C-alpha cells in the first residue's frame, strides 16, 4: 500500500501509525523509578518557582541536564493544566514520532520507499527506542535531534553546501540544549568523516563545520551564561562533571561503568525482538558459499572492503558511517548505557531492513519462524494471565518476595471482562495481519506485542512499584508546608545525590533535606534501617540528640531501589 502513496502522504501515514502506537498509553504507568520523576520535577519546579533557567528541586538540587526537554514538558503541562505522568512523557513520544517520520522520509527520498518503511517500523518496534519514547527521560529527544541533524547535514551536502543548513543548526542547538555539547560535536564529526571520504578538501570541511558548530552553540551558550549567573561555581562543576568527567571517566561517583563490549550486548537487547530474526537466519544462510579473505590476506581483504565501501551510494555510505562511528564513539567513555547508543539505531535499522528484506525473498521460512515466534509470545502471555485470573494458580505458589508477590496479585486481580475484550481484539488483529504479506505481518505482530505490553501488562505490573498511594497518605497527614527527608548520602558533599524522587514529585516538590535545614518541628521521610542507624536513641551513629521522633506512617512493604520500608516520622526539638 505504501508504495502507491506519494512520499509526503506516506510520511504522514508513518507519523500517524507511530502516534497511535505510543500516545494512548504513555499516561498509564505511574512513576516507579528515580529517573522519570527526577526529570518531571525539574519542569514542576520551573512552573512553581517561575524560574526557567536553573530551578532548584528536592530541597537543593539544580538540574543535571540543560533545560530544553524540561521546557517542553512545562509548556505541554501548562496547556493540560499541570505536570502529570502523561504530560511529562509527551515530549519523548512526539520526539519518537518525529524521528521515525524523518527516518522514513530520508530513506524514501534517497533509497527505496518499501525499504524506508521497513527501516522506520523496525526502529519503532525495537525495544530501546520504543521504551525511550514511552518514558520521561531526555534520551529520546536527544536522539531525535541528533538523528535529524545527521539527515539534514547530508541534505546540505547534496545541495552543495552553499548556504547555511538552518534546520540542522536548529536541531543541533536543540540537541545541545537537551544534553550538552555532544549534540553538536558528534553529528559534525561523523559528517566530517563522510566528507573526507567523498573527497571534500580538509580545510573546507574545517571552516564550514566550525561555522556550523559555532552558530549552533549560540543559543545554548546564552543559557549556560544565564545558568552560571544563577548557579555559580556549583553549576560549572556540575557541567564539567556531566560532560568532561563522564567522557574521561573522572566523575566523583561511579556511573554505569562497563567495558566497551557491553555496548554490543546493548545493541542485541536494544533491537529485540528483531535480533531474533538475525539469530534464526544463522541456520539458513549458505555459509559454505561464502569466502572470507580467501587468497587475499588481511591487508588485501581490508583494501577490497574499503573499495566496496567507497563505491556505495552516498546515502548508504553515510548510513554506514553514522551507525559505526556513533557506536565506536560511545565505546570511549567509561560510563556505558544502552540509551547512549540510540542515535545509531535508525542507521543500524536500515541495514537490518536490507537484510530482513533479503531473507523474506530468499529464505522466507526464516521470517515465517519469526512470525510464529511473535504469535507464540502473545499466546503465552495470555495463557499465563488467564491462569492467574482464573485462580488456577493459588497464592501459595506466588513468589515470596513482597514486590514479586504484589505483581502476581495485580495480574490475578485484573478485570476478567477487560481481559476478555483485550483477548478478542488482539486475536482479531493477529488473525488479520498474520495473513498479510510476510514483512507486513512481521512488523504488525511486533507492534501488536508492544501495544499489548504498554496497554495491559506494564501498567498492571509496574504500578505495584509506585509510591503514589503512599504519597497520597502523606498528603492527608501533611497537606501543606515542607516535608523533610534523610538518606545517608545527604551526609557526603560529593557524589550523585540520591533522594526520594518519586515521593518528591507526587508531593509537589515539597521535600527538603533534614540535615541541611534541621527544623525545630516537622515530618521526616526516612528508610526504616536508616532511622534505626542515625536517629534511634540507642544508635551509636546518632545524628541529633535533642529531637524526639514518633512514627506516623510506613509503607506496607519494601519499595523501589531502596529495598526497605519507607517511614513518615513526626519530629520536634526537645525543650
């Protein structure tokens, strides 16, 4: 069908598909990790303090990232009447929509429309990009801005690089205002390598890209200056650590450290379920017909491959360089995270699309196995859920850990009527799309599987980790005013501050640090083990002597990454 559309109509079709795939579900999950509320509360503090440059949150923190992502959340939230899980995830979702649509438009223009569609859909239904598009984190917006910058720089080269690439300047400025100078440096570096291979003079590359980089940094520089005027040396120290320290491995705290090889593990997991196709294909390829450097030697083989690379079409060569150089760059920093690799995903997806298209034509059985695997996964999920809802599995067989038990209980308590409706809808969609052409069926089943997780299973399971209900209980006890918190990390001046981020968000950024302010009376949020160690009257590590504490509330089980009971204590100074 898409082959019959004009490129503009097909791009709009892709955007609508992505929008319908993610937007209806982004408000279903409550915040249950520290990352999402940590970003959302920055936007909340912007609105509460009317400070759009460097607001303070969690009783003293300044934002760890530049503000463009938070500006977007704040603006959207103003339209919808307040910061919520839904509004805080809209910028990420719209970034995913924009990036997938741009990916399709780029490859539809410079390659083949059918291949472009497959590239876009693989990107959409890859685990890492899909997850990022559903989360309140800066990574999806950064990825969108960087990927669009790469596309726009290529178009600039195609147009002769005579005028400034204004749209690329805007997207690189946005990328820098989202996560720092990497948003300008990496796209320009990759583009420079491409220009060198294509024979552009070295000094022409230097002065043109230097001009592009300088203009792209004007808007971010204005924010950095304004933020420095507010935050002073503490702001500059944070900027240095987050950019230079993270790159050189000299941060004051360990941050997702790992060997370079872990990035390739992240790629394998990040492209699930499509990596299943690659794995299955290993059993179908005619390995005996392939000759690897036979009679050439290593030097001759490398020379041959370089010649093949240079003779690629411009778009294909550029795609290869973007994929390889971005991954290699993120092997350099000591800090490794799967989301760092996301700017390479659409480019890697292009080569995966080429390969899967080849498999569908030459080894269709391989693709049919993948199709059946996806159908099997959907059926398996439903069978497990039905056994829990029907009561076939008694509670005595549930996992014994509090959180695991709560997750199983939540699935077992799911509405039978709703589950029946979901099964009917999904079964109809699976039946319809499984009869379509092979590639269409593979894409549709992958999207259906993710939609099923997003609509039913992730909210049901992950909301058991949320402290939203405990925050509501605290709100009843302390409806106004500051609430205080304590964690042992509050006693150390350096390192990554750890706070009750979820509670602070749900309590409207009212949490302040107890050790910093030591008020005469109030309420304290503290972990049970920390209270016993630092506040109990019999503790050897007691922080304060002149306070009395009374427990008001506590959670019914361990919550979050703290893995402990969270308590609300009333305190006052003994007179």
